[in-house]
C-alpha cells in the first residue's frame, strides 16, 4: 500500500481534443460500446455512427479548430483541486494525488483506478451533478466487479451531488460573482432571461415504454427546480425569467422537453432582449455546450446572447469539491483499522480551507 496517500480521480466523459478523424472515431466508438452495455445498439450501427460523426467533425475543422475543450478543462480542474487539497495535506499529513480520467478517451477511468489501486484509498468524482446508468452506474459496476470484497472500503464514489444543498452555493457564486451582473434596472431585468441547460434524457422509447435503465430524469428535474428557486430568490439576480431547457439527441423515442430549440423559440416569441445561456447540468464545457450561444444568435440576431462558462475550475466549485473529497477520504481512513488517527486529523484540517 502506498503510504497514507489518497488518489482522487476526476471522471469526466471525455471528448476528442482535435478534429482529427481517428481520434473522434475512437472516442465515438468507445462511447457507443459503453452505452451498448446499458441499451441495445447493434454493432453495425455503432460503426456507422462513429464513422459518420467523425467525418462531420473532420469537415468542420475550420469552423471549430482544436476540437472539444472538455479534456483540457478537466485537467485544469484536477490542477486546481490539487492546490486546495494540498492545504489539507499541510494540516493533516494526509497526501492527495488528483488525476483527470475519462470514460470515452484516454486515460480511461478504469486504467487510472487500476494504476492507483495500491494507494491508501481512492475517491472517484463523477464530473456531472446527476448520476445515471451511463456514467456513475458504469463506474460503480466496474468497481464492484474489479475489486475484491475486502478492498471495497478503500474506494468511495461521490454520487448524488445534485441532492447536496451545499452545491447551490458554488453555482450562485459563479453566476453572480462578476461586477457586471450587479445592479440591473427593473426594465433591464424584465427583458433579460437566463436559460439553464441540462443534458437531455430519453423519456419514452419508440414503443412508448419507459427506458429500462436509470436515466437520471427525476434527479435532473429536482436539481433544476432547486437551482431555479435559488437563483430567483437571490437579491443579486439580474434576470426576470429563468428557464430550463434540455440538450437532446432526439433519437430512439421521446426526449425531455422543452428542448433547447423549443426554449429558444419561446424566448424569441416572448420578446426577450438579452439571453444568458448557462449549462447547469455540466461541470465542464464541451461539445454539447460551447456552440449554443452561436446557434441562438444566428436564429435571433436582434437578441443579445451570452454564454456563461460551466463551473469548470471556478474557485467556489473547486473548494466545494475539496471539502467533499476530504470528507470521503476521512470516511475511508476511518474504516481502515490502522488509520483512525489520520481520519481525525483530516476532518480537523478540512475546516481550515477557504471557500
């Protein structure tokens, strides 16, 4: 066992960092292969989707150079989180090593977990607020299958972040923590809208039946309602309207509504003059989030549209993650017979980190 060091694995989805065909093909194939363990996707269809989507991204290289920013954002999150956790290390003597890992691109989550299995403990942090069978579910299945029963107490998955009331604070600090969002007049507020974007989910399949896997729909609805209420109640809120919209794939049946496109049309018909887009259902910007403002602006040139970045490596969010990781590490050490004193020290040190 590697001393008293805790491995912290930030588990993001992972996307291609370039517009290169082969990189996008590998990411798409890996994504679909994982998805097929939860829902039926014929191998031939997986191949067809991977090839066609990779060709489209290759052809669009001039418009969107550099590919997706998600992997780079996640690496920056890992660096920022390491700095915060180093404060715990100085006070508690417990070491942390933060690594970025991905479900669909290298380094894969499973490989990073295997490489750090000899540490005193492992904390897996799914980089999305809502759990579902395709993300946290597959990680938990891997851990259950790959780890011996006697080692499971040394690994902790930070799930159900959507239900943690403390997560609303970093969201509000991120949204309102800029001077330009303070002091909106009544008329400006009336004409301004905030659109909260969440990952869409399948509601009914082509046969009209509910999906046979956990989509995270109820959790998403609950989190969206809680976050909307918190924003509307905050005295700093410059938006007269807060709307929810879903980034759907629109294949295989009925998806969550309103879709992003439907929500755009509604705001246009309502006469909004200014619209802010914020992907609240994501912890890191990526392909699904970065082009929405441009789409809206092209659809309605008269409307002023801005895109607020995801939480990414914002200080309030990083501090929140550090506290959750430290608490998980203390729980791991508490159940390790020779590490009870370490658990006490880390819980004491956790109170000293600045939010």
